[in-house]
């Protein structure tokens, strides 16, 4: 994945009409309110100072107000919530805050690479749990061997899910919280896609489940739901001691997100539901545009109820990396192979709804030609 931008640049220089549906980084402009607020904040010299871990109080308060309004979850903006430089940064550093060498972290596969990476960077041991379509891509803690659960300190979960687009039913979240309490596990609940949902599905915060505050740190981000990937802003929510531990690690590593970006983030969050609904409608339009074309080209896809991804199964025996290589080299389409999401996630590839529908359709038709010849 890290090499893809350079490969893509080389191909474009060679005159290839590359369609990139790889990274989860949509082409929609950021919210107007964010741009206006950033411009305004830039005029204020105080915004150019260090943010430190406190950050901009208005951002903390806007994030807490959103949690309350949207999920009915009341949090102290100063003790139970912390600004982060995008959820990637917060997730990676939570591992440093809670894992010691030799500890085990339960990592869903396929899954966002930072769960594995954050774990190994602390000399802790990832325990991969393979998510399968047979169990709706849910990670069931009770299926994990007792000796692993005994050594495990942390489990990562992400619903709505990247890359599978799976969503978590409420009863699943309830039994997961119960299992975390039973096994004394901290749950890192990664929730950057909670506003990108379709067909009436509304994604929860895990804090809607009673008892969650005892065992969860939840991560939110402005990247996906508000199309602000490059702005690097999000927030973590959890029990005060856990938030303090995360802040302590961060204090040695970063000095806070740019205050002007936090000012813009605060204004976005004040209108979060309206802004996010606008983007979700656009992603839905793209989803609805591409699904029939995928099916007509031989790809047997489910209809995703959330996220900006379509997780596409490949015919039995076809390696996803080999398919991705052919897609890139033969027809100029950048996708992500299942294998990029961990060993054991082969047999699928991911399409991100990050380009306009006509380009998605063109990409799908090209992928169909590859499928017909493999
Ligand atoms: C599941 C998941 N978590 C976290 C992130 C990180 O997002 P950011 O650091 O931009 O907030 C991503 C980005 O792709 C993701 O897919």
C-alpha cells in the first residue's frame, strides 16, 4: 500500500489513464464551513501557537456536544475526551499507553493496518482473528482460546467496518462489552465511518451500550464522514484514567493538532449531522451506480449498508494480490487486495467510492475484463 502512490505516479507519467479506487480518500471537497472557519482562524495570531494536549476548548466542547446530541452519550470534554491527529495517531498511541512487551492484542483480519502495527511497535503480540462472511464479519471474543484471552489486554473493533463494510448489531455490541468486562479487556472501538450509512441504518457509538465506559476507548474522526482526510483531526473518548494515559504518551510525541484546524473542526461538528448526511447521500449514489455494474461483470457483491467501500469476493483460488497486480498493470485500476488487510484476508479486494460514478463504472468494466481472463 505504501508503494502505490509512486507506482501510480509512474504510470500516469507513462500516459496510462489510471483510475484510483484504492485509498479511502474521497474526491469530495471539504465542508464549506470548514474552509471558511479555517480562513478566519488563520487571521488570528493566537491560532499559530502550540495547541498542547489541551487543544482548543471549543473543539473539545463541540465534540462532546456532538456525542450528546447524536448518540445521547454525555462525556466530560476535558477528562473523558481528547483531540487526536486523526484516529490513526490515537489508535497507534493507545497501544503504547496500555500494552507492555509480551502482552497480546486481538486484531481483526481483515482490518486497518494500525491495529497490527501499533501492537508490534510496542513489542506486544497481535492475535489475528479472521473475520468471515459466514459470521457477518463479526469478531466473537468467546471463540478465542482461553489462554489467549488470559494474556490479552486489548481488542480492536471497527464497525461500520473497513474493508468489509459490515455493521454491528446492538446485541453483538452488548455481548462484546460483557465479554470485555469478563476477561478484563480494553476495547479500542474505531468508529470513523459512523456517519456514512445508508438505507435507514444509523450507526451507534458503543457508549450507547450500558457499561461500555468501563472497558472502551472509542475513536472518532473528521476524515471520512466529513471528507477532511488531510486535515488530521479526530477525538478519543474513554474513562478519565485511560484518556490521561493516552495524553501522557502523546505529550512526548506531538504538541496537538493545529489550532486553526481545531477551530474549523469545531464548526463542522456544530452542524455535523447535516454535513455528514450530505456526503452520505453522495456515497450512496456512487454505491447504487456501481453495484449493478459489478454484478453484470461477474462480481458477486453484497449491498453495503455503510462506509465508502465495496468488499468484492474473488473466485475460489484466485489470489487477491495477483488480481490487484493484473488490475493495475493491465487496465490501470488501483484497488486494494484483501492481503493488504492482513494474512488470512485473501479472496476479496476493496473498491473505494472515491471517484465520480462514471469513473467507478469505467473502473468496474475494466476489472470485469481482468476477471474474464484470469
Ligand atoms: C478503520 C479505520 N480507522 C481509522 C482510520 C484512520 O483515519 P484518520 O487517521 O484519517 O482519522 C482509517 C482510515 O482509513 C480507517 O479505515
